[in-house]
C-alpha cells in the first residue's frame, strides 16, 4: 500500500476516533463542546486582550445592547493554531478534526464579539450564549458548533456591559 494512502487512512481514523471519543452530535447534528480548552489557549487570551467575556445568561442589571456575531473556520486552516502546517507524505496538509475546527471557529467568533463590543465602548460582554436557528444553548461551560466538511460555524450573542 502506498504511503500517502496509509497517511490518509490514519488521518481519517483519527478523526473518526475523535468523534467517537465522547463528542457526539446533538439531535440537530451540531456539536456541543467545552469552552475551557479554547478559553485557556494563549491565542484566545490574545484575542480577548483583557476583555471579560461571561458565558451563560443570567440576571445582568448592568447589561446593555445585545450583539450577535458568527464566524467559521475551515478544516485546513492551521494558521489559526499558530503552528506549522503538518503535511502528509505526498505534501498535502493534514486537516483539523471537527472538534479542532469548531474550537478555531469559536476563537474567531470571540474575536468578532470582542471587537464589536469595543466599538460600542463596552468593558465586558455578559450573558453570552451560542445559538443556531434561534435555539439557544445557555451554558457557562459549553458552546455549540455546526460542523461541516468545508467549514464549521459558531454563532454567539451576548450583551455589552459598561463594567466588567
């Protein structure tokens, strides 16, 4: 068997095992993933640049205007991880897993959310939830992502706050 086919088979097996390893799509086919691995990344902290972002809707008397953002990442978008692109034996790039693509989409969406909040003069973003088709995932520890072969999408909405 040729080395390129072996490498491709290994990459596909890793993706399949990754999905089988505890992350299962919900009834809509969306993935619900933990926030912590993304929020703890140095690249995400750089994107937030000190702006507090609080997930989970709650009674926020100081909260103001609602903002909505969405962004996506592609399975071949390894630049967002800040690492050299790993390559197969034949030179093609290795794709991200669905979970990694969703995590990258979350970082890109957080970047847009924070930028929009700053344009409004906000000091924080609170009551942040992920949503799709107006179905809201209200969680302080998880987010929802629409995985796809070409790209994965994360939608967030929250309220700007004048105080952190």
